[in-house]
């Protein structure tokens, strides 16, 4: 049979990647006349993946995996719409590449796949308990700003949750609840109207200027925090064998490429404290039994979730369960002000190893107080007289922290420098007391542990 090669000049076709861990990886599908179908891997190479990644607004092309890896497979009645593709790699859309649409000998076992770097979302949630809750902020031309709540509803919240890879939207709280407020930022979107099915907020109808919306009308979103990683089989939820969830099934992570930076990401994602140990895990009784999902994980330590770290293809490895990884994190960090009339005034106590203890005032000052007030959602620190301080001090029990040093920009006191836990030269007469400018509503001071009720 003679092959007919031709260029498609129309720009009506569309492309998407399906069944991957994010929108920038998966089986390649194209749309023709309202119908989605697959692409045969005949001639498929990195030049073609370059074009797909560019068209989708993703990062650099990484690999050309088989589309057959992404389950469930394409249905038998779904057509293979393109038999052969030849791109130079410079095209902006797949429709600009030379291709054959008369499919004659390609099955879904030969579907093409593409893996691109995951593009950072242009929306974020700020000030909440985790990355799936907070004040809505969007990025425009390198500048982050807020969204006015004019027209804002559950449909818009659903889109934000979907774009961020979170679970279902469960609320649209006022963005004004999340401290510190966005006083120095612009309101970049004045009005939004989503149908709830969009993949990104940029796809919704919106007005970016036209009238003035104050920050007290900033929009907020609360999404379910999806459980995608866990530490299993240990003496608590912050110690155990590393497991990740893929296609609804839990599986382990192989030692290949794994290091302490990856452990830091896991501990942060789980709302635990600092990573203190990672090792090859398990004896026969405690090692995994089913899937080994990840290997060659390469984290910088700054990623928000383990799924943001580059890795080999899910399920593609030569590991055994003797290579399963184990991680131990410190217990979740929390703090409180006690003996005061409100949650925003009192003696400072921090939680470590399940026990509350005080903080010594050696080196303590205005910057450290400001971090505490910020973390509690209590506004700014205010002066506390010696007479008022005597109401809260001395405390009893443990003295956990001494020589705390903050820059004032930290979002949590645990990110400030300090001596080792429990090491000090203080007595309880030197306990820190703090007074903040606002009375907490109790809505924002929730443990960093996202699973704690």
C-alpha cells in the first residue's frame, strides 16, 4: 500500500496526555472533529514529544514512553487517529508536523506516549494549613496577586483544586481569613465565572481590570488534601516504610536514587517534623508485598510533594522489596500560647515528642515574636510589660528550646535556628511570653499536621 504524506495546515486539532500522574505526562491523544483518538508510535521520537510539550505549555521533553504503560488502556473502540508523525521539533503544534492519518496497521499496543517536565501552576493557595487550602493567588507576568470574590463560587474552587492536584473543593472561605493579609499585592482578577469543568483557572471567563476590589474581598478555597504518600508499618504516622498511591493502589519506593532530600520532601508533605533518618528498609516481615511504584527518585528537597520530584516511569524498575525505603521524621511541630485570656496571648509552648514545653528567652526578641504571631494567625506582636509577663511566667515541665534566632520572614518557628531540642542553660523564670495584636478566631491555628482533627 502506498503511503500518502501530507501536511495538515488547519489548527483545529487538539492534543492531550492522559492517564499519567499529571497533565504533562501520559498517553498521547489528539482530537479530530470532536472525537479523541490515539497516535501510533511509528516514527515517534523526541522531536515529536518536544512539540507536544510545547503545545501543552509544559516544560522540556524528557522521554518517549510507550502509551501502553498508562492504564487503563485506550478502549478498543477508540480510534488510532494518526499512523505516523515526523516533526522537526521546532513546530508549535502537532498539527504543523508531517503526518499520516490513514491508519492501516497500528493497534493500541503501539500507542505513543510523552513525558514532559511538569509546568508549575499559575495559581496557588496561601496561608492555609496545607497547599490545598488558603487565599487564592494567581501569577501574571511574573507577579503574584489575589482574586476578587466577585462571582466566586464552588465551581471556581473546583477548578483551582483540580489545577493544584488536590481533592474535591469543600469550601469557599473568605481569603481575608488567611494571615498575613495580602496588603502589598495587586488584585489581578476582578471577576471569575467558571463552569467547574475547566482544568485551569485561565480557561474560565474572567475580568482582569475595570473596577477596584479591596483585599477584604479576596477569594479563598478549601480543598480535600489527597493522600498520595504515607509512612507505613512504623511506630506512628511519621515513621515507616515509604509508600505512594498510584492508580488507586499503594506501592513502595525503591532505594535507587533515594536520599535524605527525598526524605525531607516526604516529611514536609505529611506535615511531620524534620527528616532525621532514611535507610533501606525492611526484613521479610516488614517489607512491602505488592507494587514497587517508584525508583530513581531525584529530589532537591524543596519540592512540595514527592510526585513533583523527577523519577523513572511508575512501575518500571528492576527492584525487589528488599530495596524498599524507610523514613523517620520528627513528630509534627506545633506551638501555643497558654495562661492568657485569648489564644493570642500567653506563655509560649512548643510540642516535641508528644510533650509540651517552654522556650527560654535567651536571644529572644521582636523578630521571634513576630514569627509566633504570624504562625498563630494573630496579627503582629505587641509590647508586653514586665508586670503583664509575670501573669504567664514561670511555667513547669520541659524547657524545649533555647537561643532561638529568626529573620522574621519565617512562616513557622520550626524554621528558625535554635539549639538542639532540650539543650539549654535556663530556668522557668526565663520562659518566653508573647502578646499579639489580634484575637484568633480559632479558624487558622490548626496543627501543621494535615491529618490531625
